[in-house]
C-alpha cells in the first residue's frame, strides 16, 4: 500500500508559512512573519534570509522565474518585490532587491510567472489581476493589462506550463481562464461548480490536452477539461471531468499536479493526500493525517530532489516538511 513518508521537517518561520517554490534545488518560502528564506535542498541548510524591511506585512506568495535566479514575492502590503541572485553558485551568492512593484490597492495574494519568464501575473484582494511584462534582467516591469472580471477577492493565479493561458481562483467560487487575444489577455471561460471559495488551481503538464485541477472551501478537488475552442471569439468550452475521492473534511487550500500525473492536496484539516488516475478514473493513492501536527497546511507542491519527485508542504506551524511517496 503506497504511503507518504516524512523525510525532513524544517522549522523556518515564527509564524504561518504561506507559500513556497523550488528552483535549482533552492527552496524559497514566504511567511506571515514577513520573512523570505532560501534553503539548499541538497543539504537542507539555510543559505539566505532576505531583507524583511522590503515588506511591511506578511509575504503571501513566492515564485521563482523559470530558468533563472530571480524570485518574485507578493505581500499583504499590496506590493511585489523582485529579488536576484548572481550565477556564482547558490551557496556563495548574495541576493539583491531588484525592484518593488506597486499598483494593487490591497493585499497581493498570489504571484506567478509565465513559462517564458517574460510575464508576471499578480492578483489581489482588490479583485484585479495585473499582468506585468519584464526584461531579461528582471529589473524593469511594465503593466500591460489589468483584468477585473472577478466579483470578489482573487486568491490564486497560475500560468499553464507551456502556453500563455492563465487560471485565476476566487472568493466568488469561480475559476476564470484567460488567454491571449488581440494582443491582450481576455477571459475565455468561467468554471463554475465549486460551492465555496476556490483557493488554488494547477494545470496538467500536457501539451495535447488542457486540464486543470482546483480546490475549494467545499472540501473537494475537481478536474476540468477544455473540450472546444472558438478561434474567432477566443471562447473555450470546459467541462467538469471529475471530482476526486472525498478525503478532506474542511477547506482545501492547495493542489499541485506533478509531471507524472499525480495530484496532491492539502488544507485546513491537516490532511495531505495524493491521487492517481487509472483508465480515466481517479483513486486515492495515499493520505497522511496531521501532516503538520495540529496545524493547518497552507501549501503543497511537487518538486524534484536529486532527480526524484518529492512533495513539500508549508503550515501554520512555520515548518516546511519534505515528503516522499513510497510505492
């Protein structure tokens, strides 16, 4: 029977860990204590703690720019900070503040880079998504679009791993899908079905079909599939393809879809769960209760460690836990 094995627990923060991301074996974390920390996942050593005067409130989201040493962080102080490290090797590198981006009127809830690294999406409690275009150095940012079709607080944004399609999750119980059209991003679909706030979504790593998983206050994880597209109007038709087996008892805050097609979920009930699709049917592969003790789990993400898939979670206890799926 497959199970989840806890390989390492790192007490990094004095308050809730909200977000994490991994690039080149370096883990970045963001916390309610305003700190951003960098950890080398080869030896689990803390290699940097970024200047916490850059933000006046909690750091809600962190994201590495693809194939680079540039990190974006969104804060409840309504700003986004951009950080860069040199190429001399992470263990000896210094991290510099490259830019502070302003524009949102309220808390920034999520930041996400496009697959090319030239677009940064940010979303906020102000019900807007801003699309920023940047240069190769990541020092200059220009807002090229403001998307304002959600009726409530936007919790999360995520780009498709290989195309310029963006998904946004909201307190208004919907997911909106955005796609390039006439040199702008336009809403091409609204996904409805969740009976509560949608906290997070994640795309499948496939170029042949577009699918998305999502999680909600309604304690469900759902799979959505794009089945048709009208190139003249840019509209897409999506269906709800599946609801994953019921595991969680309370709000699910985070989902992550691995390159191998396995979905992980975590939330306020402290449960970490993984699901696998077999012949079109989804089944629970493994679950672990009290993944962060008595605390809520805010984020889960699939990463690669030494070439092998692993799960990383962050919780209200300020800890980062690294998990192995043992099959």
